[in-house]
C-alpha cells in the first residue's frame, strides 16, 4: 500500500471514529434573545402572545427582572386570582426545508406544580397551511435557568415552522402563580457531516500523485 492510500485510510478512520462535523448554520429565529422592541409596544418583535382561556387567566410579559442573558426574557404567568390558566407565546414563521434535521435550543425557567410547559414545533406548507406539530413538555426547574435542546426533523412538504411556547392548565399550588420564562431561542440546521470531504479525498490524492 502506497503512502497516499495509507493517508486516506487514516483520515477516513479519524472522521468516522470522532464524528468530525462542519460548523452549524445561522439561527433562523428572529429576535430569539428577546431584546428588540423596535415599535415600543412592550412586546418583543417577531413574537406574539395569546391567552385563550376564559377571563384571560394567563398573561404574557416582556420581562426585565428575570432573564438568562442581556436584559430581557419573556414570561408566561398564571394569574394569581385563578386556579389554572393557559396561554401561548409564539414566533413569526420562518422558512425551512422539508425532511431536514434542525437543532432547537432555548433557555427556560419554570415554576409550577401542575399543568404543562410545552414547546410545540408547528409545520406549515408553502401556502402557509397547517400540517402537523410536535409537542414536548418540560418539568419545573426549581427556580433555575436551564438550557433545553431538541433535534427536530421537519416533515414532508414543510416550508415554514412556527415555535410555540405553551403554558397549558398552569398551576403552582397554593400560590396560584405559575411562571414560564423563555430566553435565547435558536433553531439552526444540523451540522453537515464530512461526506463531501471524504468523497473529495481520493481525487485530491490522485492530483497530488500527478
């Protein structure tokens, strides 16, 4: 075996064993750090809050007292006067590719004893028609900020994604004051593998022999 073949075998083995990958792509979520409110309406740009329960028992606040980074987060809070409440904080839709892996990351602080703090990834086609969604529920974080990571594979015909943070039938026991903080949200393409590099190695080595 000549030196070129030995070198190629070593490089291929290194990539396969260590899983070397290319850098991940850019964040597709606009204003994921919750810092921008250009129209000064008290709501982070590119995000919307909706409370659908009777009497609006759950409220949403662009919060400056509790945050993971910089100076803002978003807080979904059960109204203290009611036993439970439900509301949703959701992103503007952004373009993605169908049947493709992405990494969703966000920081959260959850204070509750009952109900669900959820992240829902909703899929829409090119005509903005709803297709389906994936739902993941998270437990109380005991007053601490924790980073959550979820690998998402978009379904067939997906053209757009909407991220939905949902407090469903929220409760915090006797205090009736459950909270769901969200900050530093990102949605990025999964890192590309070294397939192209491996495919290019034989050609590069042949050129070197010439």
